[in-house]
C-alpha cells in the first residue's frame, strides 16, 4: 500500500529532466516574449517620463520668458506713464504760463486803456471848462495882453 510512496531514482531523474525541459521551453518561448513586452513597456514608460521632463523644462523656460516679458512690459508701461505725466505737466505749465502772460498783457492793456481814458476825461474836462469860460468871456482873452486869433468876435 505504501508502494506509491517509494522513492525511485529513475522517477526522480525523469522528473528532473522534465522540469529542466519545461524550464527551457518556458524560458525560450514564454519568458523571452514576456521579457520583451516588459522591456517595451519599460522603454515606453521611460520615454513618457523623458517627454514629461522635457515638457516640464520647456514649460519652465516659457514661464521664465513670460515672466521676463511681463517685467519688461511693466517697466515699459511705467516709463510710458511717467513720460505721459511729464508731458502733461509740461503742457500744463505751458498753458499756465500762456495764461499768465495773456493775463499780464490784458492787465497792461487795461492799464493803458485806463490811462488813455483818464487823459481823455481830463482833456474833456479841460476843454469843457475852457469852452465854458470862453463863452463867458465872449471875445475876451483869458490871457491879458495876449492876442489870440480865435478869440476875436
């Protein structure tokens, strides 16, 4: 009954040979293809990581370029604003200067007009008094001893 548990050297050698043949067949036909597929997948994964790293480096370079451009744009806009304010200030100063010179010219002209009107008023007053007195004197000279032709009657 225990005969099937007996150890037979022939059976052991036959089992070892079958095992070696089976390992060789698996290795030759199965493991080669499996290793090839695993290598292809490993290469694909490595390639994907390399592309991702390359894309990351490209993105970082674009980001630094964008940051540089933004800084340049900010500086340029600040300079433009500064130039525009300076130009506006200069224009404002010009307008104020023109207005002051125009106001002083108007004041000078008004002063001249006032002086002219004063002289005219004084002349009118003088002539009105002169003609009033000349009517009162009726042919008499206002300056005794002077012979003025326009006081003759």
